[in-house]
C-alpha cells in the first residue's frame, strides 16, 4: 500500500516482482502449451481468456496475500493462497463463459489441462525458488546483523523466530533494554547471555555500523521511550523496524487502511473486502439458483404438506441478526404449532411437544431450511456462514460470551463450519454455545471459496442424518 505522502508503504521487494512476472508468464505459457499439445489454434477466444485470467488472478492474489513475504512459512502455507486465487480465477472465467454463452468456443481438453497444470506449475516454481533462497541465506549470503530493543514477551518471541529461522538471513546480535539487569522485568524466554546491554548501547552500535537492522519491540506503555529511540536512530544508517505488540489483541482479518494520510490498523474486519465480497456474492447467487431450481417441486410438495399437517402459515419468518448486527427476517417452513418471535424464544428440544409430526421430519432432514435460499437471493444471507440465532438468544449470549458478536462480521449462513463439525441443534449449556462461536470465528478467519465448497459438500453428507437436529 503506497500512501500519498509516503507515511507508510507496503514493502515491494525485487522478489515480489519476480513472483508476479513469473506467475503471469506461467499462466500464459501453460495455455499456449496446452493448445499446442492438443493441436488447437490459439485464436481470439483463448487470447481473451488468457487476458482475463491474468487480470482476475492478479486481483485475487492481492486479496489473498499471495505476494506477501512467506519467509519461514511451510509449502502448504505458501501454496494455499495461490490455489485459492487460481480457484477464484477459474470460477469467474466459467461464470463469464456461461453468461456469454461462449463455453463451446473452447476445447475441453485444453481448458482442463490449463486449469490443472497452471497452479501446479506456479507452486512448483515457488518451491524451487524457496529452496534456492533458503540455501543461500542459511549459508550466510545476504545476511543481516540485527539487534532487538526490548526484553519483554514480544521481543522474546521475535528473537526466538530469528534464532530458529536461518533461512531469514538474519543474525541476532542480542537484546538491549535499560532493565536488562533486573531479572524480574525481563522475559524468562530470553537467555541471559543474549542480554547485551542498555538501549543506549544499541544506539551506539547502530551509529558505529555494527548492526544493519534494529527492531524496537517495546510494550504499549513504552511509547515515549520508542519515540526517543527513533529520534536517536535518525542519526544512523541502520534500518529501523517498529514491532507492534499486536499479539495481545485477538485480531480478525486485520489490514492497514488509510484515512487521508493517517494509516490505521483494523482489529476486527470482515473477510469479504474488495474482490472477496463480490466473489462470495457470486457464489451465493449461483448456488442458491441451482438449488432452488432443483428443489422447486419438492418445496411445493413440502408447502402443501405443511398446510395440511396443522393450522398456521406455511412459511415461518423470525427476526434474527444479519451482517453488522442488522435485523433481518429468516424464512423457514413452519415445523411447530407456535410461531415464537418475541423477547423470549425457547429453543427446540428432543421430543418438543410444539413440533408437528411432519415438522419433526423436516427438522431432522433440514428440509425446513430450504426457503432460506430465497433469503440468500435477497442478499440477507449466504449459503455458508455462521447460523443466525433468534434475536432473544443473541441478546442473551452477547452478554455471556466474549466476542460473540464477531459472528456478525459476515452474513449468516444456511450451513456453517460449526454445523458440519457437530455443533448444531440445541445449545443447552453456555459451553456448547462457546464451541459453536469458536468454530464460527475460526471460519471467518479462514474463509476462502474452497472452504465454502468443502462445507457445502460435508453438509450434503451429514445434512439428512444429523442426530443433533430435532
């Protein structure tokens, strides 16, 4: 992120440029090779598809941090954002081809080869380059001498990472803090022999060119000290990095956002930011339209049976909280003799006398949820997301469970990560609700198109035979 007046810049290294250029070349080369392999002419539709793929992949890669630094990360950690970005690219291209009725202009063999080989080639290139760079850095090439100012938990954590990651190319000189002689004020994770001296000693090393980089890892209460140190280090040529004590916060999709020339760090944020938002919406529209088309006749039959089984409306509409805590009306086939939607709503229990015989069947098979795909088309819900609770339950649990309302950073879903992991149905204890909320927040942190599809497939496996549904 480049700021207007240079206050804050997201670092763009030469390696970043290499990755971007190589990804583009690989993406184009695999399509060209696939057409040659199957003897297909590389005509206009393929060139258009190639240009669109390069554009969409670049946008999706930015949204999923494909080009951030992955020093020290595993191959899986580095590969997952690439696969997610490519999956979104393919998803968008298929949608456009179907919308423009252009899918028949392409060879199925060429497209399948391109779709499969491209991410494999990109990941393979990453692995090769990662190995080469790690080998060079471990051997001492391009290494940097670093000092850490601070001797508390954040500093200890940073020092441990540097010591155990030779591939970073960083050599830790030691920790420097004015309280280095007071054992009670120093993190027990810092070995005594690595406590080298005071803050002034570190500044002296910087001015004498004995270190290349200094990390300032002071606690939040050390603001004045940090300002003094930064001013002192302005009289040196070392690279200075300020290490924020962010691990004390439970961050949810944090990102740097500019307000004019002032950079701000979001603590709680939705994952559906920019490209992710319209990809999620596209997914919801496509899935809900397909499911409603397939289930139209069964839904009509269910509606008739609900009407005949007991007096009352066919569709039960209940107030629930949607994204950002805004109130929505969630639709379900009525399964009970009552339609509770007041300040007190009693959860359904096993053998609940309010449930009709046909309603019990609908709840057991989850067929009562089918009208919620209309809520998805309306934009009030998603196919996948945290299950919405009755307003009365929300108001109770938000006072009992810390972070409960973070579930509402995304749209509520018909199915979710908590549900496919067994946390569905009655929550007759705070612990059960805590576990459900933990899974919901885990989903928000880990959201991707692939995770949504995984949840949908698992829902299809367990949705019609869930013992927790009654």
